C-alpha cells in the first residue's frame, strides 16, 4: 500500500448521495479532489465510461485464515478484493480455531493487522467451535466482531438460537444466520432438489431446508427483538417470509449472491464449479430474488466468496467441496447481466454493493472517507480463472464475457490497487 500522491483521474461520473454527478477528479494524498461538478440531466450526454464509486462492502467472505491457508490467505483474499473495488470485508468464522472467544479471535486479527490490504471486520461465532451445542463467549468478543454467525452451519437447537438472539440483542449485535435444516436434506445432497437432480440422479437439497429455518428464526426475532440478517438467500419462499417480516416491523435484512441472480439449476453441469451451499435453485427462485432486489426486500448483494483448492473442486457435483470464488467477478457480472440488460439501474447496484451493506453493519466507507474505486465500464474482457488474484480459481462463470474493469482502489486514503495493464 502507498499513499495516493497527486494523480489526475480526469473527467468521470461520481456516485454521491444516491446519484451520479459529472466532475473532474484528482487525488491528492489519497483525498479525492472533486471540481467542476455538473449535476442532473446536463451531463447525461457527456462521453465518459469512467466511474468513481464508493468502495464496495462485502459482508460475506471466507478468507480462510487461520487454519486453511492452502485455500486462501488474508493477504491474497484482500488483494483480490481490492482489485475488484472492495474496501471493506466481513470475514466468516469457518476457521481453525473458530473465533468463539477472545484468544481464538486474536489469532485471526493478528493476521488481519499484518496482512490485509483493505479493512476486514471479523465475525464471531454464535456457538463454540460452530458445533451448535453451547453459546460462544459472546460478551467477551462483542466489541471486537462485526456480528455473530455460525456460517456454514445452521443452529438447529431452537432454544439455543433464542438464547443467542437474546444475548445479541442485549449486546446490540446482529445475528447473521446461515439458515439450513439438515434434517430436510437428502443424504449426500449436493444440488437443488429440482429437475436436474431428478434427471441425473443426484441427491437433492430442498428449498424447505432453507426457508423453514428462516421461518423459525423470524418467530424468535419477534420474541427477542434481535437484529437479524439472513445470509445467502436462495429461495422464493425465503424472500416472501422476509417481505412479511419487514411489513410486520421486524429488524430484518438479507443478502443474496451474484450466482443466485444470474444462474439457476438449468445451468448446471457435473463440475465442481457449479457446487455451492445453498445451491443454484430454480428459475422461479431466481426471478423471485430479482423481484426482491427491485422492491427492496433483498437489501444487499454479498459474494459468499468461498475459495477451495483445485483438488477439492475437481470431483464433480457429488464429491467436490461446497463453494466458489466470487469477489473479483461480482461487479462486472452484475453490471453486465443486470444493469446493461436494464433489470436494475447502476445506482441501485452501487447501493446494493456499497451503501446498504455498510449502513446495516455500521461500517464507515465512501468517497469522502477515503474509500473508493475507479471503474472503466466500457472495458470488455473474458473471465479467465488463471488470471484471478484469489487462490481459489473455481467459478461457474469461466469464459464469460463481461464489462467493467477496476482501474484503481483507494482505502483509508491509500492506494491499495492500480491496474497495471
């Protein structure tokens, strides 16, 4: 990282306060100096495809350290994120040791303090070792974590989840739930229990395994007053439940991921690149998620960036590890597939990837805070896994043509990434 010296960016469109302005921009010591601002329709015909966005915030990322550095490291993962315009990440607790107490959490934060290119906010676990048996030392780590989650595992015990919510409410923290009831999943379930699974003989993962636990949790939220966030929403029924909860005034938000918005189980191939948890669902589910984006029920887009080794992802749908790499491809995919095809506006996409997640999780970011990225939206290129900075190369979008290349990322007034080509 280096202090951003005087760099003339020139004319670009700047996203501030929910709208775009046209201006001349230069960097001076990492501070964006914005001049000659033109607002409204006056600049609409001005030719430029360079955009200055507030840094993206991803509230669902697996950085794999400590414990699994052969999959990803804090250094490689945060640099990959910086190369895509992210300035803030919330890192999941699927680690060894799991961050369930101050001592274990410190193992993670020491690595973050030493190696991270951008801001990283760790989650604490809901239960000890994420085993769902007894609560973690939530009070001990509350002021050091962004929220609590057992991501990768649903909390099956209803009484334990209620106790966790009561404690989180007292501590003023969010419970971010991985909603999954294993009793509703076929043994060895590897993909959505839909047409592809039935046709090809794969054990399925039912939609009910997600939405039933969300339904249970929402009743507990009403009872405890807990701040609740649903991770990686993938089903139409979950979207409907969250819509009802918001209408009832519950403090509930949710995220989905790019692959659930762009792909469905009709796109599946017997390849580990297409295996993740939750799985790619039906076209009906995908359309419900898109509707949820448009009407504000789905609050934000996170990547669930979950890198694995090449060997772990080489065993087909049945035996490959769950999870794909996603942080470097998220914005260009969503811009290409949703904005350019007029499913949502660019303003909406930036809100979903930057403004809304930062606000919900209390993260300070934005152009005025020295957290921003510069994109050239005219740049078209092919997603080539071997060119990704992440150690995880497994993506269902390999070979896809996309628009939108990050030219520069500034975090905490320091340049953390510049495109070299």
